[in-house]
C-alpha cells in the first residue's frame, strides 16, 4: 500500500471514530468521559484532515501552519482521550497536561521556523505521544478504585483491548524512534518504504480503531454491569433486593436439600423503626437501614446471602451452620447492631428469628421463611432486642 492510500484509510478511520464518539456523547451528554472522548475524536479527525493533504503535496504557503495545527490537534486528541479515561475511572481530570499542548505547539512551531527536517520533527511528536501513552497505560493499570471498585470486573475484555491497543501504538512509535536516525529515508514523504507506511499509517490505523473500540466497550460493560446491579441490588442498603434474594435463596435451599447439608435462615426486623422515622425523619431512617445493612454484612461470609426483604426487614441465609453456630450468629448480629454508633446518636436494636434446616427435612422456601417469621414474632413479643430459634417442626 502506498503512503497516499494508507493516509486516506487512516483519515476515514479517524473520521468514523470521531462520528461514533460524537454519537456516544450526544446520547449521554451529562457524562464527562464521553464529552472528552467526543472531543478527542473530533481533534483526531481534524488533525488527519490537515496533515494528510500536506504530506500528499498540498498546503502551499499555508503548509507550516497546517503542519503545526494538525500535529498539535493530534497530540491534543490524545490528551483528551486520557482525560476522558480518568473521568471514566472516577478520578478528577487534571489541568496540567493541557499545558503540554501549548508547549508542544510552541516547540513544533520553533522547529518549523528553524526548518528542521521531518525526522527531527518526528522526535518531538514521538516523545510527546510516548508521554501520553504512559499516562493512558497507567490509567488502565489502575482501573477503578474506591468503594465502587468491587461492583465491576477488575480486568474486563474492553480494558484488555485498550491496554493492548496503546501498547501496540507505543511500540510503533518506539520503532520509528529507533530507526529514524539511521534510516530517515524509510519514513520521509513523499517516498516512503513499506515499513514506513506500516509504522506511520497502518499500525496507528489499527491501534486507533482498537482504542476507540476499547473505550466504547468499557462504557458498554459499565452500563451492563450497572443494569444487572440495579436488577438485583436494593438501592438504599446495597444488599440483594427481595426478588434476587428469593431466587438465590431457593437455589441455595435446593442445593442443601439435594446434598443433605444444613442451612440457616435469619429473618430480621428493626425494632420501633416507625418511631425513628416519626422522631428523626425519613432521611435518618434511611441512614439507619443502610447502617444496619453494613453491620450485618460485616458478619456475613462470602458464601452467605443478605438482602432487604421489604421495609425495615432483612433476610440472611447461612449455608452449612450447625445449631450451635446458628445460635452464635444470631447473638452476634443482635449485639453488633445494638453496639453500633448511629449518626443520630440513638441506640438502634433488631429482633431476629432463625431457623436451621437439618438434613432430611424437606421444605420449600416459603415454609422456611414462615418458620423464621414465627420465631421473629416470639422475639418481638418477648421484649425485642433479641433472637429466637424456630421450634422443631
């Protein structure tokens, strides 16, 4: 493929990528990451439209200005993509990298004024792009951090593709940097070797396409994960919602019956919750529910289930506990909530009813919940702030 054909292909790819990113932004105008990515796509398309005609022999007296604007736009496009990635991973966008754009424009203009060769100008472009590649790879390596990181896969397919695409682009630039001093004729237009075409046009074409696809895949994966989470998680307490709790609980019960294993179900209710709402307001009541959920979660294993059954009621399922262990977990849950310091300054207590399914007992989910509910009623009628075990069937 000759340089002109390769440059046209690169221009088409960059233009299409810019349109796709613009469409994503128009669909999600409130997302800062898509705003940066749309800006990145627009700047990259502008850069290619300015640079390609010049290297094809056009530009005339405007050639230096076109080269400066085109190369600066290409560098700014990379900075915008990096800033969007930071926003996607919920880190604040930095202002100082934008100073690099001004410094790059001044430096490139100085090289043009000094009539520097194509190879010398390439050193500046390659060094600047390597800096951005390092920043982007660092963001991919860090990924999402903080309390929400556990909601998403650590290394998704989109993240791997993004990491690979930037590594490929970086390798192509490093190869140019290594070969240009000894073989400048390989890369200088209008005559350019096949290796030069590959390193300047074809690999950046594939890498840019993969990188744009990776950004879209990251965003799509986040949307799918959020949709699945909203379908299964209670928004207030971040525990399982009732539908998902019942679905998982029925499956866990089925497995316990099939394998002859024990299973403990705890039905939990917040004592005098209506008084909390009436006295302190529903916002405090919501924080109390979220706090209780956090306390209960601390005493659950990864194999256990915890969900909000409705209102101020919670349900937890503990596979494999003996009767003695079930007694201990009931006592521990009640004590942990009682001893927790809530932000409204008042003690909050819970009552719990527990039922232990022993091997050989054939019951369904509704019967199990009903027995735990009867035990919970006993705990509340006998003074609250306590747990009771279901009586043998």
